[in-house]
C-alpha cells in the first residue's frame, strides 16, 4: 500500500512539475485530488485482486478491466468522449461502468461470470456509441467510433482473458 501511495504521489508530482514549465497542464487542487483518488483506487483494487488470485490470466483480465475503467473515466472527465467534457451525453458512460460493477458483484468475481460481465460491458459501450451517433450530430463521427471501438476491444479482451482464467481453473475445458 505504501509503494502504491508513493507511486501515485510520484505521478502527481510529475504532473505538478509539468505545470511549472508549460501552460498546457493547468490543474487545480481538485483535479489533483480526483486524479490521486482514481489512481490510488485503481491500484488498490488491483492489489486486492493480486493478493486474492494466484491465476495469472485472472490477474491480467482484472488489470485490463481496471485500466480500461480508469481510462474511460479519465478521458471522460478530462476532455469528454461525446463532444466536450461538459456534454451531458457523456453521462451515459456511467451506465457502462454500472454494468461492470453491478455485474461483477452479482457473479461474485468468478472468472466465467466475469467474462460474461465484460462482454456485456463491451456491448453497453457499443450501445452508448450507437445512441450517441443517432441522437446527436457529430462532426467527428470517425473519432467517436474509433475511440469507443478502442474501449470495446479492451472490454472484450478482458472478457477473453477471464475465459482463459476459467479454462485454467477447469482443466477439462479447452482454452479459448
């Protein structure tokens, strides 16, 4: 935990130093607090997974899912995915994260259930993309599709890794 806290503090210190030399990084104290909370919370969640599971594929799957969730939140609050960060349509991504969190709780974090949850999360990301494309005019359609496609691939990749973790725990199952 101490190493995690030091790592997060180091990252935040680098950002603070960048602010001293360039005008492109202009964070408030609140920005630093949010970033620190997100980084520390994600790292703490992964540390719990690391301690609970000896299965390397499960750890990798959880790491990809946690990093994807962190990146989705970070991009959304920093610049927004659908238009700017002030666009209320970006709140739809909270639904994507809700699918992930609620699903993980329902399946008890078991690998096969988590694979299903991550596939559902990828589907939720795709649905948000479709709604955004249908509901609001976007001059950057390709950018919106590529960015959301990137998240969909990451969610699906995590699901595949969870399937591999399930196969590793059940030797009679052929790995995907």
